[in-house]
């Protein structure tokens, strides 16, 4: 049966809020639950690519940079298998740094990723796009290509700072190229329930975003920081860690929200 992937942009222009960690570990948890999942690395830092152990590798067609800059090559040529069953990657490398500037000169500069990724919808259940910490042309391409946006927020004092800029970017994208873009959910990351600050910030985020916030919260956990250096998702590194359990719980909640949405039609 042909699939019709949902395309999810994991975005927040603030750096270090766990966009990449969430992309890898939610995707891997869904793959473990027998969903076919594609990860797309749209960050020149290429942390996602190294996090699944494929640093420096490119597919037959090249990396995401080549996919954005060329036309005509089949999209599947840019996909690599990972060490996890059902989990695939379109890799990035440092070349992508130049794309932000080079894209400006190309036709359909903000729609090139959409053209590319739409060709892959039939092969996967979910496609996650890991975006860089900026609201530049790469992130714009992701938001134009996506059906939904998943927003990780770290539970620190400045968590909501800059969120207005992200929200107005989402509005701008809806008004122009992607009217049906919705928020998949807001995820509290690096949560430390031993501190008042963590609890207060979590509460104020829930007040601001209401039901859009996932009930699952990702705790601060060193295993989540260690796993990427071994090139594997945390469930393969330490399945019993709190970090692994949290991302498995998130995948479960993610899937149950999906089922609820299907049921309501
Ligand atoms: N829950 C957590 N507990 C402990 N460390 C974490 C957790 N989540 C992420 N980290 C670590 O925090 C750092 C930032 O996470 P990550 O790279 O996922 O953020 P990011 O939003 O993708 O960053 P960037 O904006 O630079 O792309 C990484 O070193 C990561 O391993
Ligand atoms: Mg990142």
C-alpha cells in the first residue's frame, strides 16, 4: 500500500533546545514501533547526521545540499539507511552552510525542499525535518514543506523568549505558501522537576500554549547527551535510561493523538 507521510518540521530558532535530540529519538522510537520514518538533516551543523552514526556520508545523489541545488534526480537517491530498522536519513554536511546564500539566487528558493520531499511521501509514515537555530531560508523551506511543526522548548528562564518571532513566521508562511501548516505540538525538554524554576517555566509554557503542549515531558538526562557520540539513538544506547523512556512515551503519545484525530473524522 502506498503511504502518505506526514511531514513534520522540528523547529525553534533558539539554539540548543533539543531539536536534533528530539528528531533522532522520536523518529527512532516510531521506527521501533514499526513505522517507516525518514529523518532529513537541514542544519549545516549536521548534528543529526552524526547522531545516527553517518557523519561525512552521502547517498548516491549526494546530500540534502545537492538535493536542494539540483533538479531532476530521483529523491530516493538522497536517502541512506541507518543502523535502525525502518529509519532512514537524508544526510547533511558543511556544504549546506552555503545554501542559505546560494538559494537566494534560485527560482522557487523557498519551495525547493517541498518539491524534493513531496516525492518521498509515498514511502514513509513520517518525515521529520531537523532545522537550524535560525529563521533563515533553510527553516523557511522546512516550514513551507511541512504539514506540521513540532516546537521543542527547554525549560529554562528564557524558554519563551523569541517564541513570538517563531509564531509570526508561522503566520507569514500560512498567509503565503502553506495555508494548512499547523502546530504538531510543543515539547518541554531538559526538564528538571527538582527545581522551582523548571516547574514554573513548564507551567507558564502550558498556560501559553494550552493543549498544544505534549503531556510527555523530556527530563534532563546525561544519556541523551552521550548517545550521539556513539552514533545511535538513546534507545539503542541505554534503553532503560529516563531519556529513552521519555522519548518512547512521547512516541506513544504522538501515535495516540494521531489515532484520536483519525477517529474524529
Ligand atoms: N533532555 C536532555 N538532557 C540532557 N542533555 C540533553 C537533553 N536534550 C538534549 N541534550 C543535549 O543538549 C545539547 C543540545 O541539544 P540538541 O543538539 O538536540 O539541540 P538543538 O536544538 O538541536 O541545537 P541547535 O540549535 O544547535 O541545532 C546537546 O549536547 C544534547 O545532547
Ligand atoms: Mg540541532
